[in-house]
């Protein structure tokens, strides 16, 4: 869930003129991965004992040459407000906004059995036609006794399970009697 603070910085970043959001996202993804996957970095960013300038020097300075000056200024402002910890959320918001702008979305297909490429492509094509957008699905094996498709950015979720089909069939037979 994104916070209002992260959303505010993401909107500010999107409004910057002459800035390549794709290039910026590449760097922000790397920073986000480092923050999310390393407890020491999280502790470092949230520690009140470490000066805000030091946090900026350690986290942003190594990648500053890969970023537009306007983006570095925004990250400097985030550092001054002690909000660098919001970079992962801000990155997620930016990615979602880029998917909305490009009308291209990703989703998952969960199933107990492996899903063939042909079936996956058919599902992608059908869902793309239904949603009037480009949808790419990633297969995930799980313990679901059926199939579950989810494209969270579109609020789209479909599921078929043996238990649901069996229950529906029994209800239909009971109505017929």
C-alpha cells in the first residue's frame, strides 16, 4: 500500500520536465531493491543517530551521476526531510503510473500444474482483448486445485477450482430435481 508521502514525491517526479522516467526508474529500482532486501540499510535510513546528509552521501551520491540533476535535487529534498525510506514505495507508484500510461500490465496465473506457453499466450490474448490493454502473465505454481488469474493494477481476478465446479454442478442438479 502506498503512502501519501511516497505518492506526493512520485507525482513531483512525474511533473519534472525533460527527465527520462524510464532511466530514473532503473536507478530507483536498484535503490529500492537494496532498501527492501537489506535490513541494515533500512536501519541506517531510519536511525535518528545518523545525520541526514550522511544518509544522502551513502545512498544517493554513488548513483547521482546516473540521474538527472532535477531528480537528484528531489532526492536531496527527500533526504533533508528524512524520507529516503519512501524510495521503494515511490518506485512502485512510478512503475504503476508508467504501466497505466503505456496501457501495459502484468499479472500472475497460479496453478498446481505447469501451464503451457500456448495456453498462457491464449490467456494473455483473451484478457488483453477483454481489458483493451496489453497484458503479460507470469505463471506461478501453487497448491491451488484449479487456476487463478490476477492482474492487480486492473482489479481483475478470475479463479476456477474443481471444488467450485463440483459445487455449481450439484446446485444445478438439485434445481433440476
